[in-house]
């Protein structure tokens, strides 16, 4: 299942008056090949459970969920997973686990009245879905990459050709014959790519392969696919999938940096002119609630949102947790603990969740300076009220 579909389903979860656990773990082994997240889990599970009164319904529900999570981590976590996100609330009939190829830099645990989706949405933005075409003169692979791993691979086999030493007109005719094969092969690859792009909803494509084929590929790409072509990678045609994924990171980052600046400039320009733009947490949250937002622009770091805790939007978000007994909303990272205020975390979730619920695009702005004067939040609108 696509990560975006899981994110949308979690965003539809209705708040409940029982603990909802959101657990994010970096499951990469250390230099000795050992998992490092188990000590974090043992410590945090014990500490969080003790914040609820013994014998209370909330404590019973939490203990049940923590036991189920522990069982899952011991028995169902794949050794190849670099990260995992688990959401659990037995009272709300929720248990969702997302195993990730992409690593999580920190271990996070959050308990509130609904899933904490900011890190998961952040991951979707950081590791977008895209396609890579790796082709030579008679073979091609089309890879769909999502969340830092290969989600789908399609192979296309063309007609094998070889060189000849024939001269004169025979050689010329043979070369035209070979060129026709190459052209037909490229057209078959593009046809397969077009179908995959439509099926998977891809907006970005990268190209790598034989220097004989890539110019033909670019020349034959229809406009709607050419507009999605980001860059050409320098890779051998037999490169393993993990090398292809790794080589794709830099060109996508360059594209996203430029795109971030353009999006923020567009939102600020629209806001200044009284058009389809808003800035700041209060106005953006209100626009999301009204279904006006087409694209939410939010800082990629919770730390840059920490100054939002005194805003009216943050206070409203905290008030939504009033029905939850003994809420524990600190976010603890592996290594040095990073404390995020309840208002900051809850506001980030409100923004992300409402965006997913209303079909708004979420763009995480990597450079905090682009939005720092506006509370780390802005939006482009569909319409004004």
C-alpha cells in the first residue's frame, strides 16, 4: 500500500478519549550489527504508562496497546527495515504499522487523542515517489521509488543487435536497420513508462543509461512526460537498485530547493496582493478548516515551529485535547532529548491532518529562513471567502 494512502487513512481517524500511541523508531543496526531502539522502547513504555492511574480505563487500554506493539517489534519487524512507524489505540480499533526503507533519524513517541502524523507526512515529502528509467539499446528497467526504497520494477526487453563489418550500401542499410530497432525499443519503453506514470501518479522522472539511447529517449518523450523529467543520471545500465536510489537524491534535492523558494515567494506575493495566499499559523489553520487551502507550506523542523505555542491556533489545538486524561505530549529523540511543547506538536498535527483531510498538498520547506518571519507556516488558496 502506498505511504500516502496510509497517511490519508490515519488522517481520517476521529479523536477518542483514550490514549492514541504514535511511535517512530530508527531500526538501523549500529556498527556492531545490533538494534538500538529496544532500550528506548523499554524506557519510554514504562515512563509513559506510569503517567496514568493504575486500574483506570486509560491505563488498561495503554498497557494493552504497548504489549501489542512490543509483540509486533519482536515478531513482525523485517530485518531489512530501516525505520518503523506504529499507531495504536485499541479503544479506537486502530493498529497500523508502517515499515520503512528510508531511515528515521530519531526515535519519537507521542501520546495524544489522535495519530501524530507530522513525522510521517515529513517523510513522504523528504522521500517522494518518482520514477527512474535505466535503459540501453535492447533492455530497460523502470523503477518506482517511494520512501527511500524501490516499490515496483518493470523490465522491457528489446531486440538484441550486434555490430557488423559489412561495408558500402550493406553497412548503411544495416545501420538504418539497427537505428530502427533502437527507435522501436525506446518507443516501447516510453509507452510502458506512460502507463506506470498514470497508474502511480508520478510527477518526477529521472533517466539513466546508454549514451546511444538517452538522446533518442529525450527526443521521443511526449510533452506531458518531458515536463516531468528532472535530470539524467550517470550510472551503468546494470547498476543495482540501491545505487540508483542513492544517485537520485542530489538532483531531487536541487529541484526541491528551487521549488521551495518559488512556492514561498508565490504564497507571500499572493498574500501581499490580497489574493490567494495566507501566512502565519492562525490564518492558515482557519483556511484549512474552511477547506480553502490548495497547498500548505510548513517548516520541515519542529524546532522552527516552537515559537508557535502562544498563538491562538496553538491554544485552540491544545483545547482539542481537553477530553484526554493525563495527556503526555513530549517528543523524545534518540541521543539528546528534544522537547517540543504540547502546543507546537498539536498545532503541527492539526495543520498536517486537516491538509490531508481536505486534499491539500503539503510541502515541507527545508530552509527555515524562508518562513521564519511568518511563524513557519503559509498557504496557497483555492479560493477566498
